[in-house]
């Protein structure tokens, strides 16, 4: 369903007892007329209105909406409701226009004879390869309710894990940003005022004060240049991270080496890989296909590269645990549990257990993050801002001691 911009259509219809009117969301006028025709409405007037950017964002389908769709479909299918009727009920209850149109499109494709997995794949990029492959397996085995239940659980776990990692990054980022902002304000607006006072002293200033004044002069004189350089470097970083695979690989590896934060990201990646592979394997998808799905779902380039090597080694007949161990990117605990799972024939159970262990470790680390980072951040803030303040008052203290 390759659609572009969502529009709001206002319609009017002449009727025996007066004029009827209403509105609906659609991508094109043709779509709007088809939807009205399905309701036995032939509009005499149809006006297209462009949505504001706020309305566009409000009605745009997101990953969380797909999770809710999976959850609703699981409930309805487990209740014995046929798939087409279930999709119709879900569409009626959608608040977001894009989701409502998306679900209706899937239903129409099914009514036209298309497989559910193919209908999902063509409906939206939000239904990724992993999602559609699992649904295809469910169609082949007749276990769609179970598959959608697994997909719902998987997506919920991944969303929770992602929120934990983001939470771990936001707090220190905000504190550091505030510290840099306050320091810049002091250097540009406050410290220059002290300079005029110090000049009237006619005495040599302490070394620390001279260094801070020199830094203030540099920042004040080249503020625009520094701002442009920082903005340019940030933009270059974003472009390289998206376009340059080598840069992305090294940057993501550097992230994994950061104290505390690197540990959180690493454990989150291991948990995601284990959860993805467990979900595909338990659904009956072959191990190699599951490894491909897990590799594509990995957002960290370093681990994605490691998983490609694991896939290549496993494809030659090497056991999974050995391929993981040889990559030197996965902890011993994990590889041992995978080995036990492979040898006992319960690989999906062991992978789920690995995911649970590392998800719990991420939870514990994030919950204790304030206790770990807060003292360090306070120390940094104290040295940074406190150092600037002390440097400005040292000459005054010296003058007072001389006068005393």
C-alpha cells in the first residue's frame, strides 16, 4: 500500500429528507469515493483538506500501534472469530486514521484471496520481514493465534527493553547538556564583567583566573565559529552514522566500551538477539532463517556484524554455541546456555531464559543508574562550574587578604 499524504475529505449527499454530510480520511479522492460507495453513499460534493503537520503526526501509524494490532488480533482469533471479521472489528476501533486505513487494506487484500503474510508485507514497512515470516509460518501450520500471541509478547518485551536503554541515556545527557549550557553562559556573559573589575586592581591575577579569562575571550570572540563547528560535526556524525557502514561499526563499538552505558547497550543487544531467535525457532522457522531475522533486527552495527559471522559459520554446519563462542562478542554464560539448549533439544527454552536473564540485568542496571552516575555527575558539575566560580573570586579573596 504505497500511499503518500493523508487527507481529510468533507462530503455532502443530497437526500429525500435533506442533505447528509460527513468527513473521512483517505489518501486519494478515488480511495475516498470507494470508501463512501462501500457505505452506499454517492457524494454530490467532495472537498479535500490538507492536514496540519500536527494532525499528520497524530494519525500516523507507529510501532506501538502494530503491537496493539497484534494484541487485539490475538484476542479475537483466540475467541474463534474469523480473520476477516476480526480485522473489520479492529479497523472500526482504530483511533488513528492511518491505522484504520491500513487494517482495512489488509482486510480487502484477504477478501481478494491474498495470504495474510503477503497482505501485511505490502500494507506497511512497519510489518517487517521478521513479522511477516512468523505470520507465514502460522498460516502454514494453522497456528495463527499462537503466532500473534508470540509476536505480541516479543514486541512488548522489545519496547520495554528499548525504553529502559533510552531512559539510561537520557538522564546523563540532560545533566551534561545543562552543565555545558551553564558553563557557556558564564564564559560569554558573566566572566567578561569580572574582567573589567580585575583590570582596575592593577595586580597580577592568579594562574587559574588568567586561564579562565583567556578561555572566556576565546569563546566570546569565536562563539559563532564554535557553534557552527559543533553543529557541523553533529550533522556530519548523523550522516556518517546512517550512510557509512565503517564509521557506524566503529561508533557502535565505541558505545559498547563506555562505562555503565556500554554494559547496558551490550546486554540489551544480547537480550534482543536471544528473544528474536527464540521466537522464530519456537515458531518452527529454521535456525539459519532465524539468525538472518535476528541480524536484520539488530540496530547495533557491531553486533550485527558479529551475527553475520555467526550465521556464516553456522551455515557450514558448526553448532550455534561454537559459532557464538568463536565470535568473541558474546559472554561465556550465554554460549554455555545455548550449548545446553542445543544438546538437550530445548534451544528455544534456553534462548528465552538467556533473554530473561539479560533483560533483568538491564532493568537492575537502569534502576540503579541514578545511584551509580549521580555522584560522578555531581563531581563533574562541581569541578566544571565550581572551578569557574572559584577562578573569578580568587583575585577578590587575594585583594581582601592584602587589605586585611
